[in-house]
C-alpha cells in the first residue's frame, strides 16, 4: 500500500464532522503510531483507532502542527525504548478525550519514511518529517 489519507477522514472533513481538526494538543492532538504491517493491513473502510492492530511501542503526539495551503506539518517525534515486532508503517490519527472508538484515523504512511522498516531493539526510534511536510490534502 502506498501512502494514503484515510477516505473516511476526508469524508468527515467534507461533512464538517467533529474531531477532525489536526490542531490542538494533549487529548485533542494529532498522534502517530508505529505499525507492524504483518499484523495490520490498510483498509479504506477503517475510520477509528480501534480499527488498528499491530501497534508497536507507545504512540506519540505530533506537536506544533500546522496546516498551510492543505499541507500538514509538525514537530519530529521520538519513540523511546521501543520493543516488539518490526515496524513498516506509520498511522496518524486525531485523538480526543473520548474512547479510541472516536479517534479518527487520518493518514497511513509506509513509503518514503527514512529509517523504516525497522526492527525495535529497545532503543529509540526517531521520525523526522520531510521538509515539505507530513502530508497534503
């Protein structure tokens, strides 16, 4: 699968649904999960975090998010002390104060990510976003 914006997220944006903004922090921020594609397969039908499987390590918030002309960018992230299965993809999602059945999946990224795939060895995994942004709509 090549990088993709989840279709259900795009639909929610166009409908003006709640919990779609990428701005915010803490319980209302944009987060990224490391994903083992041996346990998770991208599906255009997936909509919420609860649809994910194969998450490795502890998800990280993407701080300092911006949206300029439809290009989303944010601060680089570091996953600390990661153990577990191999990581081949990233899933970005919009977290809110509710249950993970309400955290909207935003983007699936599995190509052009420096350092992926990686097999965790208990060390840190750093994700440095491309200078042109994380993704564009």
